């Protein structure tokens, strides 16, 4: 049986997200590509990869305040900001796709800015038929956090996490996985709090009230934003899992349905 997996690889894994410069983490990228190749060699799966923007996209988005209301006279400046962000995330995507192609994996980039539209920062349109066609021919579609046109705000940033939700709602995947830089969901940042409590399962938006912070705050919502998007999927019976993609073989194991420490997002 052919199964469809949507795999998100966070920008914090693929880039140095805290850097002011656009720096790719080539060590993590090479390892993750190898783990994906190893899994795909074992059995036939359809795979869609979503990746974050990390240090390539976020600094530009913050600089230009894309997604905030602006005056008409600011339009030329905002338009250039849109282009800078789009160009930056395309550069990251090209580097990522290069790594996959070098390993003989047939990835094809599908920029969100080319077909997705939003309304007040939420996706409202985007024909996914191209994904179905590429998958049917054995390609691995790769999409990423990007800037898109917004009916209310003119432009906005769409996170990879929201893209995951949109893809899953429309393509009915067998498995949804998010690879981050922590073991899953905690009530505090486990990198700075030794007493952070780990959640093996997360099933309610009310649980967010227990959070003292997020593991990763950025222009697209951080960990709280990820959980909210995945809870929408859980409402429709689509389970997902957040794991640590920095741990060697975690990506391979989760693609093989082996046990991996992480947080399951599910209503059941």
C-alpha cells in the first residue's frame, strides 16, 4: 500500500536561526537527507517536504513588518520587502533541494507565493492539483514558509506550519510529522528550564494556558503556533507528531513508523 507522509523540517534545524546572516546548517541538512533517502529506499512512500525559513526569511519579515497594516504611501517599500523575503527563502530552498538532488532524490520546489492566497494571514486559496500530479510521477514536492498575497493586508507571511495544515486538510496524508530542535512540546523552553514538563500527548487548546512561554518565538508563532495548527487537524481526525530532528536517526525512524520520543497531537 502506498502511504503519503507530510514531513516538516523546522528552520531552526536547517539554519542558524539566531544569526543575523543567512547561514545553512549543512551538517544537519546532509544527515536528514541521508535518513530520508534510507527510508525511501526501503519501501515506496509518497513524501511531501515542508521546511521553515529560519535565518533566511525571518530577519527580512521582521525588518519590513510584512503582515501588518500600512499606509498607501508605504506600498512601494512593502513591495520591495515582499520581494526580499521571497528571494531569501528561495535561496534557502535551492540549497536544500541541491542536497536532495545530490543524493539522487527527485525533489521539486513549489513556492507558496506562486499559488497560495490568504485573508488576514490565513490561507484561503491554493490549487493543490500540481502536488497530486508530481506525486503520481514519483517526485517529492518541497514547499516552504513564504510570503503570499493577502486580501485584507496586501501581503503576509505564511508559515510552514500553516502550510502543513492546508496540505493535510486537502491531501489526506497517512502521517504528519514535524521535526523541530526539541523533543516535542514542553510547558517551558527545555533549553533554558531544567524543570520543563514534557507532554507525550497534546489534545486541547486549553492546555496552552499552562505554558509560561514557547520553545521558539518568531514571526510565525513559534511552538504555540505549531500546536494550534495541528489541533485543527486533530479535530478532523488527522494525528500528527512533533519530534526532535537534531537527534540522529529520528527522522528515519519516524518515517519507518518506529518508536521515537515526541509529542502526539490528537483529540483521541
